[in-house]
C-alpha cells in the first residue's frame, strides 16, 4: 500500500513474512542494507553507518543508466524493532540535491509478520515526491525478496 498525503510527503506500507527484528535489521545492518537498497536496476556497493541517535550514515547506489547517486543523513530516533527516524539528503547534484527530508519508519509485528510503515516528509515538490515514491517502492520490492531469501531456509 502507498499513499500520497501531500505534495511534500509520501507513505508506503509493506508487510514481510518475517519478525520485526529481521526487518529492522534491514535498516540497521550495513551488510543487509547493501543487499536491497536502491531501485531494482541499482546496486548499493557503499554503506557507512554509525547506527546510534545522532550518528550519521552515508551510502551510494548506482546503475549503468544513472551512474552513482550518493545520499546520507543523521539518525534522530532509534527504538529497536519498532521505530526509526532519520534525515535523508541526496548529494549527487540531482534535482533534490541538498534537500533534507525526514523519514520515519514504524515496524509492527503481528503473528510473526512485520508491517513496515515508511513515511517521508519535506520532499521538494510533487514531481520529486512521485519520483521518490517510485524509487522507494522498487527498493522495497527488492527488500521483500531479500528478506524472503533469508527466512526461506528456516521454513524448509
């Protein structure tokens, strides 16, 4: 599920057949993060994380068509397995370069499945919001596939 709340924000909800601790680790563990971050034609070869409140992160996604795209931010709130709040800033010279947005992610575990509720605010305009919606939705499809690959051996 996704929703456009206003020209400067978006909401995307995905449900994973995995516990909240694993879904949360997709955002907190650099090795997990690099396995799914970025739209489907991108890879994420560089991730640096100081995963603590006030800590910074920086990463790069790249594709043959779009080249390298760097982004980073600061962790504002960390509630393990339930809530994560951080800033997000592109620094690759594109149309949203230098615009700080705020991302809040809620993780709700119900009967062994986890609902990930992703909210981003402070987006430059409706055009950039729509672009972000497409990029994040594609990345979350990769995230679903990656999470499933990690839990599949446990269910066999």
